[in-house]
């Protein structure tokens, strides 16, 4: 008897609701979701450079020895320039055979190894941007003959990101207010707010560094510019049916 009484009591409570109240309970709360965008610019305080030493010789041992000697000179010079151990990281080491392939002119019957190439890559953080050009000149003089990109970044971009977040929220509020006014309603409370994850600034590569030749008498011209940090937020607002 008890088991049958409980669902009957629940049904009775639902039936006790007025039709208008029951309908209101089933209608979802009106709301609007907008995306706000914010950005902040700040001067970089650090450069990341990718450099490499490439050496070739008849044997892998000879190529490795020549590469080691040049790279040791480069690392020693970087330390003399104030680059700390934490800012030096080997990015790759490869030993590749060099082949001569058969053709109509060389009389070779099959591919033959004629030498070896050793490449040792190094990623360097330069925290003194005023010295970046001079550092590049020096390492090229000491044997660096291949490089990748130079990227300007910030050691701690949190302040710039916080400014971008504030701008993004204000942008979302302004968009929501415009839409609400156009629809003849007013904004209610913020129901939900979230930040999109694609935060950051695009890298700024320095072109024409893939094959570096001997350094000139003057330092490499380096312009750091500014980094732009962008943030997007999704904000959901409740809506009041009558505009204020």
C-alpha cells in the first residue's frame, strides 16, 4: 500500500499546479550567448633563435669531430655573451651519409657513400635583445652555417593577457547589449562565461636565415616590434522580456 501511495501523491501535487504555472515551469529561460574578443600589445623581452652547425667529411668520425669542435666554440661564445645554461638546448643531432648515384657520366653501378654530413642544432634564448644582432654575428663567425627562425616572445605575458581578457569581456557585454536592444529586451545576469583556449601571439620569423654565410663587419639588424596577445571569451546572459 505504501508503494502505491507515493506516486499517487506526486501525481496529485502536479495536478494541483495551475495550467499557467505548469507551462511556465516547462519554458526554458531566455538567454543569449556572444563571443567577445580582446587584444593587448606589448614589447617582447626575449628572442628564441634556432641555429645549427653542419660539417661534412669522408668519414662519420671526421665529420662528427669537426662539428663538435665548432659547436663547442659556439656554446663557449654564447656563455661569454651571458647566455645561461637554462637558455641553451640541443634541438637535434643527425648523421647522414652522402651518396653518389649512377648516371650516364660517372660509370657508377650502384649508389655509393662518398662522405658524411653531421648536423647539430641548438635553440638559444636571448634575454638581452639589444645584444641579439651581435650574438648572431659572433656565432656565424665561429661556425654556425645553418639556422631556422628567430621568434620574439615574452617571458611572462600574464599582464598583457589579463588586459586582453578584460577587453574581451567588455566587448562581449557591448555586443550583447546591442543585440538585446535590437530585440526589444534587456540583459539579465551573466549565466556562464568561458575562455577559448587558443591564446597566444603568432611567431615573427626573421626571413633569410636558412643558410647563413660569414658575418659582415656590422651586427645583424634585428627589429623586435611588438607582440599581440588575443583572447576570446564566450559569455551567456539571461534576458528580461521587457526592455528597461
